[in-house]
C-alpha cells in the first residue's frame, strides 16, 4: 500500500513538473499561431520575409555557434585525451583548477576577459566571442571522463601499428566515445546559441549582435510576432535534442575519478 502511494505521489510530482516546464513553451507556440483571436501564420511570414533583422541575426548565431562547436571539439578532445591517458607533473592540480573555473559564472570573468581582449585590440570583433566559447573548461572536463572509459589496449594497439595522435583521436577515441562527443557538440552549441552577456560586453556594433541579444532586447507590442521569434530560436536546439537525445543521455552518464 505504501509503495502504491509513493508511486502515485511520484507520478503526480512528475506531472506537475512537466506542466511547469512545458506550459510556457506551449503557450508561446500557440500564441505565435493566434492573431486577433484566429489561427494565422502571419507572424512567421512577417519574421521570415518582412522583418529586416531576424534572419541576419539567425545566420550570425548559426555561423558563430558552428565555429565555436568545431573549435571547442578540437580543444576539448585534446585536453581530455591528455588528462585521461597521460601522466604529467601537476596533472591533479590542473584538473582541480579546471573544475574551479568551470564553477565560475560567465559574469565573473567578463571584466578580466574584456581587459585582455582590449589589450589585444580585439574588442568590437567576433574573435572574443569565439575565444570565450572555444576555451571553456566544461568541454575538457566532460571529455576527460569520456576518454577514461576507452580501454588503454585500443590505444596501445593503434600505437603499435604506427598511428599518430590525430588518427587515434579520429579513428579510435571519437567512434568509441561517440555519445560523449555528441553530448559535447549539443551542449556547446546550445551554450553558444544562447550567448547574451558576451556579445553585449565585447561588441560595440549592434549589427553584429547574434540572435540571443536580439531576442533579449526585442520589445514588440505585437505578442504573436515576439512568440514567433522565440519559437524559431528554439528550433536548432530542439532538433539536435530530438535526433540525438539517446546519445546525449548516455554521454552525460560518464563518471570518473580525479587521478
């Protein structure tokens, strides 16, 4: 009897959480399709074909996100492979520092990054956004645990056959740890797609702002138009999750110990 009551309470709690999470998205989607009390696709027509700013911002965000994902994938895989499969002086301390940096919020490093990029003369360009997105500690942390799950025997066999580091990473590590690599791609893409603080801090030209900043500052009295912007902005991340949800779930279950 107690087990049935506990199961019922868990189901009710999960149902409430689902309603709380899904209701805002559902409300936004339905709101984008209703105009003056009737069903209409006019909001999407206005945003995609008539609005002068949405599509340029969309493509800016897409290009920036793909560039950040590619760069973070290379850097994180190299760092994760080094932490997972090599022994070197200060490895444990460096990994602990990596965890500490990972716990810092974005706002805590905006000022130091602004000073560094300002001294390098890069403010006002997209290079600070790329650098801030590529060199993030979470990717190295995740790939360290992912690569620790790959048997050392596979790497040793590849080395005996004369394989170098690029071949080991591309032909052995990445396929074996496919779920972890896909998880990194999805999470880094979503993080880059939703950038707001970094573009505002590093870019002075508003025409270079990505979609995240556009949505944050987009203030329209036409609610269906605003809702349509939000729905279209959700699509890339939603499609990635829809097609790779199993890999994302498996990739986030990797665990390991600091050596």
